[in-house]
C-alpha cells in the first residue's frame, strides 16, 4: 500500500461493511451510499430496512457460545490464565453486542449508531490487546489470576478502549475538528486507520508469535500449534471475505448478504479455536501449567 493511500477509507467503505464507516461521514454510513453494492435486507415500514440479518443472528450465537466458554473456563481451576482468558471472552461478547448495531443495519439514528461504533472500535483495540497479554501470561512472568495480573490487564485495556473510543466519537460527533475526514481526500483519517486497522493486527500477530515460541521452545509440542494456526487461518479467512470477496457476494445475491456475514462466522470459529488452543496448553500434564517457565 502506497503512502498516498495510508489512512484512506473510501475504498474500504465502498466494498465492505465496517463499523468505522459509520463515523466517517454524516450521510455515508451505509455501504451502498459509498458507491458499492447496497444491502437491501428486509423491508420495514417508512422506507427503512433491516440489513445484514445473518450477521445479527451470528452475533447472537457468538454471544451465547462465548458465555458457554466462560462457564467452561470456570471449571478449569488449575488452568494458567483462566481469569485472563475469561476477560478476553467477555471483551469479545461486548464486541458482538456492538456489532449487532454497527454492522447490522438497524434503522437507528445516526447519533445512536455513532455511540455504538465508538464502543465497538474501542473494544476491538482493548480486546486484541488483552488477547496479546494472555500470551504473556503463559510465560508466568507474573502469577496469573492475581489482582496485579488482572488489574494490569484491565487498566491497560481501559486506556486503549478510552483512547480509541474518544477518537471514534470525536470523528463522528465533531467535538473538535482534529479528526474530521476530508471527503476530497478519500475520507482519510490516520488516527482511526492506526487504531482500527493496524494496531489490532499488530497485537494479533504478536499473540501468535509469543504463543508459537511458548509451544515450540518451552513446551516442546507440536499439536497445540495446529489449533493456534487454525485460529489464525480462520481469522484471516473472515478478513478476506469482508475486505476482498464482499462486493462479489453482495452483487451475486442482489444485495441480500455480503462478506460481513462470513467475517462474523469465521471470527467466531477463530475465537473458539483460540479457546481450544488455550485449553490444550493448560492441561495438568504440561510442566508450565504447574510451575513457572524455565528458559534455555
């Protein structure tokens, strides 16, 4: 991506259903209004419609599945990072609640949609950061589940949430002129581009690398890497559907669905696989599950 395209959102919002598009323009908060395929969805009274119904239903399923995983985690009393993993799942639940109203096309007022978008983007950044810290917890630098460990995770996550949330809300509500995107410059917003597009990706890559080192060098195992790599592939597939294949799906179904449905599905499968990976490396027979790691 060339430097002139850095921070530009018009192509993303034209081809994909992204929550960030809700705050970049007062009028262009629906995919079709950016010049791309318009999601028609289910017609409602007064000319309104309900779009992305499949994504909305999958968000509900994701919330239920994540709640079940939190309960399953509670039963793993001796598992390293149990509370930390539950925090990650809780963050994911909040993201899915917001996604119902930011990606799902309810006939909401622009003010309400912007509010949900601010929470959504703030939680994406905070939750991916918490996931990265889950990888750090595996090294047992601090005792997991302690007030210090949980407190550091919550405080740092809250800082990311508030920072990204403020930038998003300021962009949408125009509290200041600092983050207002210029329509003549491809709706460029470098702050949101970094906070929404780049930072979460960096956190996810760092999570994968740290966990791979933990599994291969410290645990000396291969099997958990299957789950970890599977989670990465599933997440990547969701992004490909949302950013690349989405306009073809939308045009091919005459606006009934787009890639957002598959992004929600594959992200859910990725989160479940991450939980399976975490469960597989916190079994009682792993040395790291009962004592601090030793390094060669």
